[in-house]
C-alpha cells in the first residue's frame, strides 16, 4: 500500500479528531509553560498539544584567501515549525503531525511545504510503544530537537551521516532496574530512502537498532532529547548509547532521498549498494553543565553485478573511471558518505541564562567517499564557539551567536568552484521563539 495513504490518514486523524471532539464538548486549556506548547483537553479525555517555533537566521562566511571576494552573506528563515500532538482517552493511541513552513528544510530547500512528522503510535503499556509513519529514527544517530540545540547549528556529523526523517515502523521500550537505572532499546524497519518518498522506493529496507543506558535515572523535562542543561539537573544525569543499522540497497549518498543515484546490472535490473553505520554516543548534564560525545563509522558493499549507471538526464553509461581506470567499486563508493567521524561538545549555562559553548567535529575519509568532494566537503575539522542568552529556564526564547573555523584540505573549492587557499570562517546568528 502506498505511503500517500498513510500520510493522508495521519493528517485526517489529527484534524478530524480535533474538529469532532471540539464540536461535541467544551475544550479546556491547561496551564501554559512558555516554550512548551499549549495543551487542550475535553471531558471525554481527548487531549491535544499545539507547538510552534520560528528561527530567523543570518550567516557570514569568510575565506582566508585574498585572490577573490572572500565574504558571503546569507539571511533566511531557518525553521518555521508547526506541530500538533494528540492523545485518545485510553492513552494507548497518540499521533503527531509536524510541518516546516520555512521553505528551507534540511533535505530540500526548494520544498515550500515540508512534511516533517506524520505518525500514529500504539502504547499497550508505559514500557512499550510502536509507531508507524514518518519521523526521525530513534535507532540511528542521536538527534536533538531543533529548537533546543546548544549552538546555532548541529554538528557536521549530522549533515554528513544522518537521514533526518524516515518512513517505517519504530518500536521502543523502557526497563527500570535497581538504583533507578534505566535501559531503553529501540528498533526500526524503514524505507531506507528518507522522508517524503511519495513515488517509487528503490532498493530494499533499512534495519536499525539502538540501546540507551541511563545509570543515574531519567533527565528532567525530556532533557535526554535536548542539548543544553537549561533546567540545571540537581544530580548528575548520563545516557550512554550505541546503535547499528544497515540499508539494503541505497539509491542516494546516505539514504536521505530516493532514486538520485541508480545502477543497473547487465540485464537492466536495479543493482544498488548496501550502506551500514555503527556508532556510540553519550550525554551528561549536571547543574547547568553539559557534555556530548558522538562517534560514527559508515561503510558500504558494492554488488559485483553492477554494469551500468544512470546519469542525471536519464541516459545510461558503462564507464566507472577512477583516476583514469575502470573501477566500479571505487566509483560507487566515491559517491557515498563513507568514513569515520566524531563530535565533542560542551557548555555551561549560568543562572543568568547566559550559555558559553564549544564544539569540535572531525571527519576522517574512507579511501573512496563523497567526503572528499571539494565543494561540499573535503573539510576534515570544525571548531565552533558559541554564546547564547536564554530568557528563562525554558526553550521559549533565546538569542545565539557562534563562530566556526573550518579546516579546508587541499583541493577544496569555494561555492563558485574556485580553489580555496586557506581556511573558512562561518559566523552565525539566530533567534528562537517558541510557543
């Protein structure tokens, strides 16, 4: 059954339940906490939560090269999110619909109305839930809420290896042990082609698994899913995680879109490479201090049956030249995000709401990988320092500035394909306002 049906089903479920229940009973508004959304409920036990936030953004990129114009300015609405969560009276079913109306989504900046989340969850108990639809994959690289980031932007590790959103089935559970310890396993079976795939899916499925261990109990106010320690944990809190996944037949660089890179065997059938990732991460918080560490390793296996490649214009070619030699394995891997990366990040929020933060990201190329692409990557190190001002102990409003030094390896290019002699500097400013 096509995924369009399931997306439309979730949207109708959200809107119709709100409309019908609103007509048949009085709706009450719960106590409002700035930045945490507005919650509604009625006497029948239905409840809804409406959240939204905007993030105006400005960027200055400067290149240490005096041979051409070194500066590039950019202003845009980075995010404009609208999210509706709903629960049924039994509390065993809930759903979510989230849209990005900014016109500059993480995956496709040409999309003017980008569907972020559309899923339904079944919760037979407080310890287990299963979700069907489109959402971020909790069994993959750990992602934090976009309005609760410690710095203006996520680490380069996310842009290099994360799929952002996926469509499929997601299951998660939680087990409590002695001394308030928790173990949280996650598994997922997804399309392997990212989100918003309304046409053909190429290749097979993606299988993912993750386990998180919390030795000191749960974080306050969903702190496990938010970077900075805004709520100032009164006792140390730690989550350590490990994950692994494999995408059986991928048709893009990292599994974020569908059908952009396709290969055929001698009989004209699709023959696609497999893509696998393993990783570990941790998050620690205590009295305003936070520390994050992530590490990931991505590999690929290329089928021997590949005989042709499909060009962007739809034509077919049988050339796979690498350094002047026919090398199918190296050519295919050279178009994928392969290699190792790690990210270290830390910060401290003072009681006044001022936060000082720093981040270091390192990307290590595989022998053949798109990470060596001179225009978009080929930049092995990123060092960022940031300063934020939170207007209260919440995520309702904040100002953030940051400066990033980008180390450019030999062969790096500017946006106009001109070679860069020197490093890049990126200065960012962003405001976040949430309801």
